[in-house]
């Protein structure tokens, strides 16, 4: 039974194993910059209020809002990194810089651009409201509030939040080990000189790159030959890892024996066919307590099926929440049609501002150069047959 694209995607999100934070070796401490791109396994709390004091958001004058408009006496100055000793009374103003604490008594800051200064007096023609240009103490985070939540992948903003609260070291999930098992009698190592009828093992490389990007550690195993013993032996090794990803051998050919070997290993299959192209015969299941994906071997099929199915499994295993597919909509620069029934993923180029997309000419699922020339996949929904130039179509970023 073939699932639709969305059914298969939902199956992965529902079935894929999550990292277990209670496993004794699930996490490790890392210094902040080493943790970039990793998934944090603890909730990190604010060590004090943020901002820690009422902070001026502008260069200007700290005032009593109720005094304005009016003319005020300047009684002093406060810069970032200092505090003003004393308090501001009605009729008074303190010159203040961005980032400085708002002096006691003052309840608003007026931008310097809206003032006229004469010696030690300042004229302000506009009115003001209490709180104008002031970030009140604790508005960004109260002491002990969570600033970075367990399961968050650490990008530059999360790293900044950790530095803000004084964390130099954080606990992150270890990366899951993802076995990559290429299959095929015609496949030779990428460093070998192939015979005219042989093909270099490019899938191990695209998969390893995709595993890295998803937060896993790729473990590239030797090429399984299209016979029972070789495939069985390599699956034995593959299933020692946290996840196993196979390429090739899942179509209907006479020597496509991946599913047979998996079945003999006691595998449960969650799906073994999805109504997509490329990648229709894609397999997802579990054996010996580990999960596996059997991805069709055509390079575009392998790449697409990893991206839309296996990637989420690697992310979940690495402790992250399931990231949404990076889908957006863009206007087609030319007409596009396909045969309905399958959701199609085709190499395409999204322009720099993300507004238009151009399908890349290509020659089927083996066309690696076309993939290398493109920066995205155009996604043609299964239900629809044609799109006119200028119409919106979905695009999967990669
Ligand atoms: P299969 O899914 O095994 O029927 O393979 C489909 C096509 O993908 C064949 O033309 C294979 O030569 C090609 N292919 C399979 N595995 C790889 C690989 N590891 N690297 C590059 N191409 C491959
Ligand atoms: Mg094959």
C-alpha cells in the first residue's frame, strides 16, 4: 500500500525515535562555541532580570513624562556603564545615553532629536508617555525564567542568550551515529577508476553531507553487493548504529534484495512505497531495535527522500524538535506541467529574494549535474496538472 507524501511524512514524525535524555551517555558538556549547531539538553534560566535595570533605549533626556511639553533644568548626565547618583524631580532632566540606567524618579526618555538644548536647560516641544524609550527591568526575561529550552538547536541567537546569562559551558545531546550503506554491483568507491559500465559511489557522499547537516555523525560502510550474504553482513554492521540509511536495492529489479534481507532480520515496515517522484520505492522501518531507511539509489531519489523523510528522523534522534520542512512559495518564471498522481520534486533555482523559481532542465533522477546547478526543489502537488508562468508553486529549500 503506497502512502501519500503527507501520510509518509506524518508516519516518520510519529514513529521516529527521539533521543533519550536519561540515557547515561546521551549528553556531553561543551564550551559555548563548540556547541554551535548542537541540541541543548537542559533548560537554561535567567540568572537575574533582563534587562537588569530600567534601560534607556535612546540617546536623549530622562524626564518626568507629566512635565512635557515644557522646559526643564539639566541636573546631570548618565552614560552606559554608570548610574546616576540622586533622583530626578519634576521640572528636571538628566542627559542620558543608550544603554544607561534610567535615573530614579524619571519615567521616560525623550530622544535628543526632539529637544533643543540651551546651556543647562532643555526645551521639549512634544508630549511623552511614561515608559517611552525605556526598557523596564525584567521585561525581556524575569530571573529564573527559561531563556533557552531543552531541545533547541543552538544557533547564533541561542548562543547569545547563553552568553547573556553567563554560561560558558552547556550540556548538549551527543550526535547520533548514522550508518550509510550503499548497495549495488555496479558501484565502485569514488576514489577508484571505474570501468565504463561502473558508477562511482556518490550517494555515500551526498548522504554523509545530509546527515552532517541534520546533526548526525555519518558512518560510511563498505558497498553491499547485490547478493544476500554481502547485504546481510553489512546490515548487521549498519544496525549497530543509531540509525541505518541504505541506498539502492529497493526497486522491483531481480537483484533488489534489500527488503528481503531486512524482512529476514525481523524488520517491521512502516511504509515501503510513497506516491512521490523521484523516490517512490522508499522504505522506512525498524529491525533489532533500530530504525532504518531504504532509499532508492538514483542520486536525486536518494537526496530527495533523505531530505523529506530521513532528515527528520536524524533531527529527532539528535534531540531536536522536528523541524518543519523548509517550504515556501514562489512565482514560476515559466509554465510547468506534470502528470498528476505523484508529488514531484524537481531541481530548480530560487532567485536571491525568494520571489521566483525556475525549473532546471534535467534528464531524470540520475542527473547529478542538474542537482548541482540548482539550489532548491520545486514541489508539484499530486492533485494538480499545470501551472501558468507567474503562478505560485511550492519550493523546498535545501
Ligand atoms: P537502484 O535503486 O539500486 O535500482 O539504483 C538506481 C540507480 O541509481 C542505478 O542507476 C544506480 O547505478 C544508481 N546508484 C545506486 N547506488 C548509487 C550510489 N551509491 N551512487 C551513485 N549512484 C548510485
Ligand atoms: Mg541497485
